[in-house]
């Protein structure tokens, strides 16, 4: 499942690609036919993310305020299997958000890691159908978009079970396999957001809400960081890395972690996740801790302290990194640096 920074990047990209445009929406698969026909011909007014939820407001005209009661909100959660596929002409770019439109976003999330970086968005660039042989480290190469000119491009036929197609002047975005794709009014959006913990990537997030929620629970802090009702958007990589960087045992109960240390987790996560939004990469190792030279059999040491480094020496103390299953997810930690 993509971590929250990927959804924020996606929100920014959709806004750049389609914001202020009247869109044609359809549900080639049919499962979202009613919803798609309600949105068809409306204007995308912006976009926002909260944790792993994407919220897209649609209005009758581009000048409708987002908080107007006539606005219809589309909520999408990719879940484990959802993904977006993009195609368009050479004008269909989102230079500030993701460089060129990515062919495919989502699906497998952290498991899609190959060459470098840590995001499903990174490295999935525009061009031919070459998703599988792209390497994430090549994201920087994709800024030049060599698609067809606007009058040569035609929307491709939907591939697979496309729940929702967003078609604009210059390109198309196809959504397949989402866990959620539904229309809401503003009150419905507020109700979803009330169930979510604060998202460190949102300007309106309140760290004290996270501290209070974590302090009220007896579950381990390792589980609480993955609980979207406690904190939104951090996934398995950020969970492991923030706990290492702050030096907290993942097995310590939330109500036994001091407020000060919980604030330290939040304050550490926010810039790490902001870096993820800006670059598409999850990189958490401070430059001083990167081994030089990088051991050839331990490539993750250049970007992660403990994640996917089972048995490798801790970058700070040399203790072998440990791994265990926690709530059906793989957990990585240093037993020495994170003893308490
Ligand atoms: Zn250590």
C-alpha cells in the first residue's frame, strides 16, 4: 500500500493536470457508473489528501468556492490493489508535482522497490509501456516528456477493470482496483476525516492530537504508528525508521511513551515525509551515518537504517537489525538503539 506521501504527490499531480478543467468522467467497468455520470462535465476545483485518502472536489464551474454546498467530493482510497494509470499528449505534465505523468501509481507500494527510493510514484514515468523495466532511481530523468502533440493524441482504450476514468483536454487518468471510490458531500468528507488521526503532511494537523491518542492506548507504539485513527499516512517504512531515529522500542505501549518522545516522533516524521512528497523517495539515513563505501551486499544502508536490513549491522551501533511480524506486517528495529 502506498505511504501517505505518495497520495499527497498524487493529489498535487491531479490538481496540476486537471485543476480548473471541465472533465469527462466515466466508469468503463461499470461499478461506478452512477457516480461517474454525476461528475461528468463538472470542473475539478482542487485536490487534497489526508493520510491515504484522496479527496477531489467537483463543481459546476471553475469559480465555485470549494466550501460551497453544491460541491461534490470524490473520495478515493487505493487500498492494497488500487492504482492510477496515466496517458496523454506532451502537454499533459505536472512539473511541480511529479515531473511527467506517471504511467502507473499505487499497487504494491513498498513492495515495488527496486533500484532506489521508496515510493510507488517514483520512477513510474511517462512514455511507452515500460513500467516494469523502469528503475525508481531514474525519476529525475523523466522531466522531459516526449508524448504525442495535442492533435495527435487520442485516449487509449481502458485496460483492465477501470472503475473511473478522468478525461481532460490533454490526457486521461484511469483508476483500477481501489478499496474505496465514492461521492460525498462536505459533511461526509468531514465525517471520514474525523475518524482519521492527524496527518503530519497537512498544514492543519495538530501534533497534540496524535500525542493524546497514542498516550491513551495500551497497544505498542509500533502498532499505533500504523493505526490510521492515531496518525495518518505513515506506513511500514516510516514507522520503522522514525522509531529507530528517535530510539524507541516498537514494543513499548503507547501509554508508556512520554509525551516528549511522542512529540519527537511527530517532529521527526514530518520533515521525512515532506522530503518524500518533494522527491518521491523515502530516505531517512542522515548523511553522516551512510557507510562509505556502501557495502555492495547492503544497498538499503544508503537510505534506510533498519527497514529491509534484517541481520545487517545497525548503522549507529553495529548490532544486527532484528525483524519480527507485528500485526501481520514486517517490523524492523535495532535491539540496542531501541532498547526502551
Ligand atoms: Zn543500533
